[in-house]
C-alpha cells in the first residue's frame, strides 16, 4: 500500500483529491497548459507524468489504466473545425509520440504570482512538447561516456604510477653500473 502524503489534502477526502487530480490531468492534456494554485500544480505534476509514461508504453494494460483515469469527453481543439477527438485519443496519438525522445520531465510548473481575490499563489503547469535538442542529448551522452571511462582512466593512471618507480630505478642502476 502506498504511503499517504503528509499534510492537508487538496479536497476534503481522499476520493475528492483523486477526482481533483483526474480533472486537472484531463484539462492539462486537453489544453496543453492550465493555470492553478501552486499546491495543485505540484501535486498534479508527478500524477500527469505517470500517465504520460503509461501512454508512451502503449500496451493494452497501460492504455486501460490511463483510460480509467482520464475523463474521455469529446474535445474540439482550437484551429480544427469539426474534427473532434477525445482527450484520451489525443494523449495516446499526439502527446505520447511527441514525448518519445524524453526520459521524463514532461511537464513544467512556472509560478505566475498571486491570485487577486484571495492572494493564493498561482502557477501555470504546461506540457513540454518541444523535442529534446540534439545539443543536450550530445552533452548527456558525453557525460555518460566520461563516467564509464572515468573508472578505467583511474585504473590506467594507477598502473603507470606503479610502473614509474620501477622505470625510475632502472636508469639509476644503469648509471651506477656505468660509473663502476
């Protein structure tokens, strides 16, 4: 059984909190970005990223788990007249393939200030649909390669260091033999 989160819940009860997270995730996948309170955005982020990871896997079991969570109402996307798609279909066919190159970090939370009425801290949570830049991928691969070769390089440095004194002694002996 998962450990419950500490502190106050978003709603009044655990079931209300689950419904809030389901509705926020559905709206996030439907619109691409939503404005909500910082607390809700921070609680939504790992929830939405797990759903995207399951949609990326694409097998029947994971798709059914996502379908159980997402409210699949019909959505008219901006810019496409007459073409209606469900939020679930959009998540599986558009969002998940766009995230194929990413290994995580599918969402971004940006604080935007306080709400006018009750001064609650607000944030925008949005999907990161830009592809991973090749420069970042090359840098990460170089770091991984450096980590893999670092232990080998350390062993290689130790070996010549052990051989160096033996080599240093040999010329000293040769010079003493020449003097004799």
